[in-house]
C-alpha cells in the first residue's frame, strides 16, 4: 500500500509521532507517496479540530485518517462520549474515515497514547509502554482498515413480485422490531451530517459512498431460500413502512461487481440497502436456521467479540462476524460483539431475539 501526508508541516510540532508512524508503515513494507498519486491507499491528514479542512480524495480506494495536530489534548481518563462529542464532527468535516488524537507523553502519564475515533461512533485508546509498542499499535489500528474492501454498491432489479409491494409478515415483524428498538432506547439519533457539511462536501461524500445520512444499526429477516428483507440505508428504524425504501429484498451478492443485488418494485425510487447487507448475506447463506438478524450499537457482558475495528460495510467486518457466528455453540442464536462498535444477534425470528436480549442490553459499548 502507498501512503502519504496531506500536509506534513502541520505536524511539525509532533515530529516524534510523524516519524513513528512513518517508520511503522515502512517497516511493514508500505511506500511513502505523494497524496495526489491515484494509487495512494492511506492519507494521513493533519487537522485543526476547530477549523478542519476537508481532504477530497480521488476515489473510494483512498482511506483518509485525520490527525488532530492542534488544540488541547483530552486527558487519559476522559470518558469516550466527551471525546466523541468533540472530535466526531471534526472527522466528518474533514471527510475522513477515521480520526486520531495523539497525546503527548507527560510527567504524570509517561506512556505513549492516542485516541482513535471511528465512523461507527467508537472512541478507543491505543497505548504502549515503549515507543515501539505504541507505533505497532497505531499501525494495527490503521493499516487493516485502510486495506479493507467496502461492499456498498447496489444493483436494483425491478422484479419484486406484485404481492410483495406492500410487504408481508416479515416486513411487518421488522416494523414492530424497529418501533421496539426505539421504546428500549436502542436507536441512537442519526448524525446530522447535512447540517455540518456544506453542499459541495456533502455531494462529494454522496458520490463516493452513495450515503444519504449516518444512522446506526440495522435489522433483517429471511424471506425464503437465501433471500432476505433488510432495512434501508439511513432510514428511521422506528417508522419502517415502505417497500423499496425502508425494506429492501436482498437477492444476493454479485462478486464481479462487488455489489449487493436487490429486488425492488418498479414504481418506487429505490433506496440503498444498509451497508451491512454483505454481513447478513454471509450469515443467512451459511446458517439455514437463522431466520432474523439484528445489529445494534449496544452491548451485553460476556459475549464473544471480533478483534479488529473494521468499518461497517467492509468484506472484512462481514467475514470476522461470520467467523465468530460459526464458532458459537448455536450459530442460530448467537450474540456477537463487534469491538468498540456494537453487536450482531442471530435468531429464528426478531421476536425471539428481543425476548432473549431484553433486560440484558447496556446502551454503552465498552471501549478498549
Ligand atoms: Zn454498526
């Protein structure tokens, strides 16, 4: 992978951080390149969090990491909600996929430390007792993510049978489940992305990632065979109602085009399916006993968890979750943690999933 710095001078007061990252990337065989190189896979983009400048990438294959190069640092013990509140908007404004806040070592905290903020609203520390350990940790926090493959394209086939245009018992169960999520306070408010980005930057993001907004969580039910209904991208999960917009029928995954294939009614301007459709598709295909899947940004103590914070919609996250489901004693009733992110839960139906998790769910995901 080629990597580059959008503005090296901005990091001049963090020379150690800059060199440490540079060394770790080169030690793993990556080559320093100019950020205008169309082949560049990772751009390290120093920002002022109070006035972040956007980095406009050439294509989706470029992963942008904003590095906070100014302003007071959060203290080591600051709650992650406070870190998210301060830095999440700066990450969005700079059009980054990830944000890093390096903390200078101090007399009372001699360890090297940084906070990482993710698009899935995670905020977690990277620490090291030695410089070598810290930069290896930074490398592991950035490189696998920068090299992950997103499956976010959709192919719309307008072949949904007419008897499904108004949904069926599966979509009605999803509408019930979405409303139940709100009652249980498990639907975080979508991030107001349109309000904080100007028109040009919003169009840029929309063109690259086809996103209309940032909402969190999704749900699905098996229709028949390996076809399944899934919630649409960016929709209000507490008010699911329209087929083709709130509910999408997923027919499969087209490997050549790296896209999810959807069956939609001919008369509706179709919405995109949730980016995690690839993950649900893998689970339904492998485990015929799974009838429903719920993904929420919440946690239950003691669950099996993935190890790397791959982004939503990546093939790598889907494979890591599918592997964890496979390792469960009962894959048909699995509760899998997605590290620093949330849970994916399988069950015979959404009703069964809610009956199993109610009273056990904590709305705060532990960050580690
Ligand atoms: Zn998620």
